[in-house]
C-alpha cells in the first residue's frame, strides 16, 4: 500500500514538469499499420502488376503465324490464324480450335527460331 502511494506521488510530480504527450493520428497503431499496407501496395504490388501487364501485351504483339503456343488451360497448338481478339490454333492435322488471345499463356517456339534449350544437367545420378 505504501509503495502505491509513492508511485502515485512520483507520477503526479512528473506530470507537473513534463510536456503534454502528442495526440495525433500517428499515435494510433491502427493508422500506422494501414499506412504501411498502403506503402507496401505502391512499392511492391503495383509495379509487379504493371510489369506483368507489359509482358502480356508484348506476348500478344510478338505472336505470329506458325508459332507453337500454350494456352492457359494447357492446350499446346500451332497458331494458324490471328484475328482481332482471337487465335485459331491447329492442334492436330484436321483439328483446329478458336481461343481468345488473352488465354495464350506463353510462346514455346517461334517460326524460324529454335526452341529454348533447358539449361543444367537433368540426369539424376545415384549417390
């Protein structure tokens, strides 16, 4: 009980000479976390989205007839014809399908260019 009285006395004495504590929006931890989330969005997420969009646009503009492509669903085919927003893929001798340009995930081989070779040793050797 005696110690509590001493602590209250010290607290009152410290309050008389001390400057008032600032009370603002930055004192609330919720606003600090919100600010960090907004900063993370503008520094990390937004540039990554812009880069991905540029790469997708480059893929669409560089695609030409006889390129081997893979769709988002995993269908592998050769570009037979390119229209405004769709592509006709030849998947077999007599089989052709129409897909949207946006569903093309990547180009495997371009016409006249060799397919990218896998780098590194893929042979697994026993230990």
